[in-house]
C-alpha cells in the first residue's frame, strides 16, 4: 500500500476520499484553487497545496500543476474523484509516467469508453446489447437518413465526442432530420472541436438503470448490483436508489451479466459504472460507461455494506478484490438526493452565494456527504452540488420515510437549493410507486 | 428609448453572440453567462438594436449588473 494520496478534486468527494485514506492510515494531500482557500476540503487534509486560479482550467483541470503538487508533497498516488480530470486518459497516463499510481482504471480503458462510438462498437462486440444505430460517424445527412429509415423514427443524433447531453437532438420524422443534423453538428463542433455525429434509435420514456462494476489487476470483475437513476434534469441525475424498484428479475440478471461481460472485455480495473436504458418491455441497451467513481456510489455502499473508496485504494495498490460475487448482496434499500445550489422555482437557475445557516439531519439510516459548512462560499466557478443526503432502510418504504423526514429537517440558508423540489419528488405518488422514467421532469411530473 | 439589460444571475461572461448595431428579437441571447457549469443566456427583453455591450468574455458579473444596452 502507498503512503500518501493526493486528491485532485474539491467539495464533498475530496472529503469522502480523505476519509477512506484515514481509515487505511494514509497521509492526505488536498489541492485547491485561489477561490477555495477557505474551503472545507482544504482543512480536511494533512497538507494542502494551491494549484491556480479560480477557473477550473487554471486549477482543478491543470494537470501540470497537479502533478507538480504531487511531486512536491511526495504523493505516491492520485485519486481524481469525479468530473474534472477523472476521465482524461491523458492525465491518467501522465500520472503513471510520473511514477505515481492513478486510483482508477488504466488510461486505455478510459480512452476507449470516452469515445462514445468506440464504446458502442466494443460493447456490441462483447455481446452487450446497444441501441440500433450507426457504428461509425455518419458522413452527411443522406447517410443519417439511410440509417434512420432502417432503424425507424424517432431517432436521436449524438455527438461522437459527446457528454452531458450537448449536441443531442431528437428527430421525430424524416422531414426534421436535415435541420436537426445541421444544428447538432454545429453545437458539437462548438463544444468539442469536432462535429462528428452518430444515429441511434430514440426510446420514449426509458428508465436509466446502471450497474456498479469493480475489477482488480488479476482479472477478476464483479458487479455490485444496480442503481435506478431515472429522475434527471438535462441529463443530470437528481435522485438515485438501489434496488431499482419493480425491475423484473430477468432484466436485472441480464443487466448485471452484460455489465460484467462488458467490463471484462476491455480489461477494466477499479470502480466503474455501466449505464443502460431500459424500455417499457424490459429490454435494455448499453448507454455508456463511466470510467470512475460515481457521485451516487454511497447508494451502493449503503445497500451492500461495502466501502467502495477503500476498495478503490486497495485495488490501485495491486491487492486482489476482497470479495467474491456471492458475498456482494443487496441487504437493504437506499436512496440518495443531490442537494444543488439551484433555484427550482426559477427553472433551476444557479444560486451562488454564502451558506449562512446549515442544519443537517442525522439519525438512524441517514448519511450526509457535504462539501460545505456554515460560512462556505458557493462559487460560480464549479458544479453546484452542495451535499448528498442518503437514507437507507430495511425496505424501500422505510428508506423513503427516513428520507422525507430528513429533507424536512434539512435547513440551508444563504443560497437557494433543490430541497423543495426533492421534497416534492419524495412525496409524489409516481415516485412512491416506483413508476419512474427519464422524461418525467420535462413532462412536469413533480410540478406542485 | 434605450433600455439597460441586466444580468439575472451572478456568473462569468462565457460568450457574446451579439455586437453593437445587431438587430435582436425579444428573447434572443444578447450575452451568455456561465455559472456552475451551466450556460445561461441573458435575453433581450424586447426587439431592437444593440447599442452597447458593457462586458467582456471572462468577466465576472453580479446579479443586477448592466451587461448591455438596447437602442
């Protein structure tokens, strides 16, 4: 095991990783931007190094400065958290070349899964079902039309370099394709510097169900069951839970087997997530793989009783997986809510500011992962996630009751938050009955 | 009658898709702010010509700051 770990991140996830490091007796190093001098993650670490200006590209995305900080602090390993540099295969490779352990998958796996068309092709070759569509970038509108005719409308155009929903366009009928193609190419070009698109069948009202996988360096790959993450807004998850309510046993078995087969096919190591869309008939299709720790990993931890971050550290140090597949059991139900500094009454507009008051619930079955404390500045420069509230119970109903109570007792003043919206979700009959799909928000399901 | 366009949130100027003299329709993005990884357009409240742009790309603006003026 290594001795010192640098966390190339901020907020709640940096604190989460530091906690796992402390559990293993490792020394910790934080990095921070100029805007984060007073941030709570900075004080959590044994040592902290400033790496640049407030904009992320000058600090948390500045690979050179972060590597320099690692050398300065004599860190033997770097944990990237999520977001920022976590899915940059170039960063993972630079870390390795610097003789430092990257706590995550190898650069090759990150690169393969980052290219959405290549990921589709590789997963299909591994026997994982993907949505009908193209396996290469489509050259022009005529090529897109030919594929759309073959697979049937509606279709979705996606950016090959894609992410976060940028450059995606739903096309309902042949007459709309040319205009949508031009617009999606333009948006993709602007966002990623390349306009390449591919075409897929568009599913109406699918569920988003993902499978946590974990691999070690001797070739073992296990799954840690599924998470239901359908409640989303602009492709950002808001509520996640496990087990996925009402998921047919055959679908669940198929999903976990596909996830393990897919991860094994690319020699995946460490923690990763295979995301799928599930249609109303229980058919499922590979969406993408997140080659890193997910925001919603605590859901899986609460359900299985296992510590994913400690496992990441051990696996990165070369230890074999501590558990066999049969020992990983869904022992209870857990639900996570993401509390963002956004104003749900104004279309989820960002709400930067200073946290004036913070009262967090506690008690049986409640876990909080917070990146803020009273007095914290919530800056315009970073993701608006303030904290995650996770409730677990012996049953889903018990988890929901605890979550509803915790949301009622959670008080945050100084910035607007998504708490009122989350209370509405948890109170809704659709959610209580587990009848969820990815288009619920757009269709106004939780409008009071 | 000139009309000031104010930022409705605090953010960093991400893009300026218009320039003085451009005609805009009500609802067109005059500038685009970035805040917490989201792009938020500041829209023209009515149709008209852009008289002045008061900000530059990369500049931080506070809620209520004037970012542009319509003719």
